[in-house]
């Protein structure tokens, strides 16, 4: 490589890393600003100004959030629906994908098209609400689990992954006397771990960030999810109710304001997903590539 080629390579790398650096700052800074406002004294934040570091560190907002019964109940509901919904969703999606990946399935193409059809067309909000109500799921915790237990796009990823597996794996298991259930549990599921981990991450994000089903199908305060409570707080802030409270707290030198509570709840709702992602990252890319590209 001559001098001119090295110069072009270094220049290209510098431009690439510079672009990635700018992209990182643009995407990371809003999150960092939310974190700073959540750990800064609430009344101090009312002074405004650019905050790159906390001027007056205070965890009073976190104490207020975790001492609020409504928020604590919403965290419990969100954790419970995530812990129950993710494994159930993974198992049901894998089971359906395994059946639809069989070439010998009678009317297999028509059944696949039927499921794909539901990706693009639905009955709408009112018919869905009527079905949910007829099933007795209004104000029922199970409304968070059963209606969204299967996502067709995730199922297609898993089905495509299974279709690429060598048929000889199942044939050898059949020779050893294994039935379809044993093959599915002992052979297919362990091999599909990368794509199932990807689907699990998608499902966890869906359940953790879900708020609309809580908003539509539940009325009891103890069934509201964390994100639904966050939406409520944001709406209160926008209508000015919490702004008046913030001004009153500021006059009394109470170090908690509506802004600091809003930022703190946002951090509480965001951090768990950020902490989980690194553990599944090695499965994520592999699962997406193998599950979406068919040789």
C-alpha cells in the first residue's frame, strides 16, 4: 500500500469514526440529560441553564418515586407481565413456527398465508375491545398476556430459521424413537436459541414498554403498567397540574418537582431494558440474520 492509498484509508476511517462519534453524541445526550435532571436537585433545575453535570446532586426524586404506591404497583404489574408474557410468547411462537415449517403439513401454504394476512388487516379497536370484553378480560391481568401472546412477524423469523435446519437432525432423532414433541424440545429448541433470544428481547421490550392495552382495557389503578403511569404523569405535566405543584414546592424549598419526577420515572422505565440488552446482544444479530435470510 503506497502513501496515497494509506492517506485515503486514514481519511476514510477518520470520517467514519467522526460520523459515528457525532451520531453517538446526538443519540446519547438526550438520555444523559434526563439522567442529570433526575439526580439533580429539583428546585435547582428550575433555574434552567445547560446541565452537563449535576449542580446539586440529590436522590430525593428517586425516593419520592419509590415511595409512591401507584408507581410501585405499576412496577410490579410490569415486571409480572414481562416475566410471564415473555416465556409464554417464546414457547407458543416456537411451537407454531415448528408446525408451519413442516413441508408435509396439509394446507401448509394456505395456513401460512392466513397468518400473514393478519399482519396487514385487523378488525379495528372497537371489535377487538368487544372480543376482549366478551372473554371477561376487562380489568383482568390476563389481558396483558393472552391477546399479544403470538406476534406473526416474530413467528416468521423463527419459522424461517427452522426451515434452514438440516432435515437429517430430525430423521436421526426419529430413528432413535423420538416423537415430534421430543424432537421439538430436545433437538429443535436448543438449536434455535439465537433466534429465540432475539424474539425474547423483542417480547421483553414490548411488554416493558406497553401502555396502550393498560389504558384501554383496565380501569383499576393497581392494574396500570409503569408506562401507563408515565403517560399519566406526562399528561398531568402538560396540562399544568404538576407545574403548579412544582412552583409550590419551589417556594417551600422542597427538592422535588414535577420535572424531576418525570425524568426519574423515565429513567426507572428505561434502565432495565438497557441493562438486559448487553447480555442478549451476541444472540440478537445472529438471530436476526439467520431468521430473516433464507438460503
